[in-house]
């Protein structure tokens, strides 16, 4: 990706930061309890901070998502609960940062380094995809968003689930490779490779540096086609 990739500007573009929560990025949360590589999941923090700085400076919409469930777990399907038990991290179970993946608990909230700025949108989602049972589609429609810059965790689950539905809904998507992380490092490259098949069936893949260069080179006052 280079600056000419967005010749008509970045108006109508939003940054979607997926699930950068303590439950996924802290050694005391859900992911660690499930045996995932938490250090790898925390790896993109620095790159996401760079993206946030640039996007905020450009005045673009920023949306943060959090995966988690109501305290009574009424929005957690039995099959999802069973999978979490099999992983050794039952949703709603007690942990050092509160009940695992439960809204309002310390572990459910965003990591300190990536807290939303005042006025930024937060989408609480019960599923893997950010559109399922949330107000995300309405939010993007209200703001006339047509392109999504996607980052966060995990690449092969919540990022991919969100990305695929976004593409079906007609959004142009850019996934930032070094600002995402898979639950298993071995899954990162295949998950990114899937995006580019058939001429970019799920959009484009870029590095943070390429994305920032494109943002700097695109006029902000014009609409994207």
C-alpha cells in the first residue's frame, strides 16, 4: 500500500480496534487461563498506539470493541460456554481480575495502554464478530463510514469474523498485519494470507508503516469513491 492507494482521501474511514482487553492481553486473564500465548497477543500494542495517534490526529472515527457477556450470562450460548470449559477458562468463572469475560469486570476492560479517548465509541459484543447483536452497523451508517482499518486480536477469530461480515456488508477493509495477533503465532501468517486470495477477497493487508504513509499522503477533505 502506498499513498496513491487512497487518491480520493480518507473521509469515510474508521479505525476498528478489536478486543484489546486485559482478559486477552494480560497474564492474569481469560486467554492466559485458556493456555494462549498472551505475550504474543500483547505484541501489537505499540503499533496500535501509533495507529491511534495518527487516526486521532486526522480526525477519523475510532471504534473499540470488547468481547464479553452480561453478568447473568444470558447472552452466552451453551456451546460457547462448553468450549470455554474445555479450554480450562469457563466464562463467568473467578479470576484474579474478576469473572472471566464478564462485562463490568476489571479483566473485561481495555488494557491501560489502549484506553479509549474521550468521545470514542465502545462496542460491547457477546460474539466473535463485532456486528453480531451490537449497534456497530448503525454507528458506521450514521457516520457515513465506507472503509475500515482493522487491528487487534485475535487475527484468526474476532478479527476475521468481523472482517468477513464487514466485507459482506460492502465495506472496503484494510487489515494491519503487525497491529494484529493470533492466539497461536503459527496461525498469524495463514490468517493474513486468507485475506488476499482471489484478488483480495477480504480486502487489503498493510503494515503499520504503509498505512501511516497512506494516511499522510491522502487528502482528508475529499470523499472516497
